[in-house]
């Protein structure tokens, strides 16, 4: 049996993508050169919202969202104020604004707005790569259970 083709998205796909209600299970920082690094998020990417008669269903795939040459990173997640239980946080949206340095180098200022719990992640980066890590799942849930996220 052949493996399903894995999807890959890049910065040029940004305008056609959305991250609303995507669960973030983990993030890590990989040190780079000259003070830059890679910001890597382990997410459940909602590929489709399917409207049913009584409720939505979702096509969700586990994915790695990696921002390249990251600088000026600021992370704020507040699990205390809303008395939130510890669970994956959920994105509201990802925004970007072009940023041009005095030397003419163009990059983006990114803001990952978090809808649960309160928070945001902001930084500068020229772009991202997002790669599907396992098969897509059709579900009544917006996030996947651990068994659904495993490599298939």
C-alpha cells in the first residue's frame, strides 16, 4: 500500500492559508548563526472546515510549522489568569507585516495571536515552511488525539 503524498507549504502560500483554531502541541527553538534561529511549532493544521446540518467537521493534519532566521522573539502565554488547565494552546490567527531594515534587507514582522489561553508570539523572520507529518483525518474535533497524530 502506498503512502499518501505529504503536503508542504511555504511563505508564498501565506495568503491562501489560515491557522484559526489550530492547536499547538509544542514549540522549540533551534539555535542558528549570528543570533538567528529556527522557531518550530508542532501543530494540528485544519485544512478544511466542512459545514454539516448540525455541526462542523474538520479535515486536520499534523504538521510542523517552521519559521526561518528568526530574531526578536517574544513569547507570552498566560495559563494563570483564565485558570486554564494545561493543554495545547490554540491559535486565533497569524499576521505578518513587511519589515525593511535600514540596509534594505526585507523580512516580515510576524504575530501569532493565541485565542486560548491569552497570549501571542511575535518575531521577525523572512519566511516559513510548513510540512504535513502524518495523514489527514476527518474529525468532529479541531485537534487530534495523540494516536491520530502518530506517523502513519
